[in-house]
């Protein structure tokens, strides 16, 4: 995991931010507070957040899904990009981490857009499907436990409308996926997942070397 784009030397990375990043103050405050957290590396990079906000606006998203909230930066960046009647269904298992998120969502005036579920994400996704919400979401962001990425993806693909987009974080896994000497379970799961997506004819995809690797998936259809 990384909270900035890998492979750029510091001067170039700082230049990138200086001519591109337009981070609202509330997001900067949340990022600064999260930087003091013991799990700070779980925070997405600000340039990734801005890219996701642009993507949400480009596809005209109104209803989105997020798997893995942590302290809420990615949720907040998407909520700020959504129209006033937009909605995010957000999934996490930690009351402690998401308490920070709730505080910033409230301060930013977007708390009413966010429906937070504190429960295993697969349970929430299955309930959404059982409630008849298949193909009603415009966008999904997957950034939760890596061992369940395949299951999260399959549920999200059912919930996303045709031409909807799924963004999947950490697919380069700090470069470990490209090192054949690394054979731990999570790395092998991500490798297998990346291979699956490459062969999946239900989607169009692109893996971007932003932050820790971000795969974009467009569900094929009208």
C-alpha cells in the first residue's frame, strides 16, 4: 500500500502535485490527520482521489458504492464530486476508523449523501442484490481486504449498470505482484485477480500506474 504514486522521484512527484492537485481544504485536513494514524499507508493518494472525482463527474454518476472506507478520504472526495442528490453506499467493519470519517463528512456537509454500513462487505452487497438493486449503481471503488477482491468484484459487477465503472485499488501491491520470489497469500490473490480481469470478456479495462496501481473496469453493454 502507498499514499502516493510509486516510481516518481520526489522532485517530480512534488511538481505533479503543484501543477495538478486542487485539494479542498477539508480533504487536506483529513489527509493530514490520517497521516498521524498508525495505519496511514491505507490512505489513498491525493492525486488518485482527484482522478476518481473527475471520473465520477465524467460518467455522470449519482449512485456509487465503496468497499473499504478507513478514515473516509476516498468517500469524501467522491461525495464532494457527486450532485446534491447523489448517494454513496459505503462498507467497512471498523467503528473506530469510520468515526474519523463521519466527523469530516459532517464538517463537509455531505453526510446525508453517505449510507455507511458497518458489517462484512459481502453481507451488505448480498443484501443490496436481494433488495433488487442490481444494475442500479454507476460507480464502485474496491479498496478492502485483498483476499476477497474477486468476490467483491463479482458482486459489484452485478450491481453496476451497463457502461458503469469499477475502480480497484492496490493492484500493483507495491511491486510485489511482479516479483516471482514473493509468494504470500495476499500477493498471489492479487496476481490471480489481475490475470482474471485481463481475460474477462464482460468488461473493458485499463490498469493505471497511479498510487499503488488502479484498475478501471467498464461493464460492457449499452
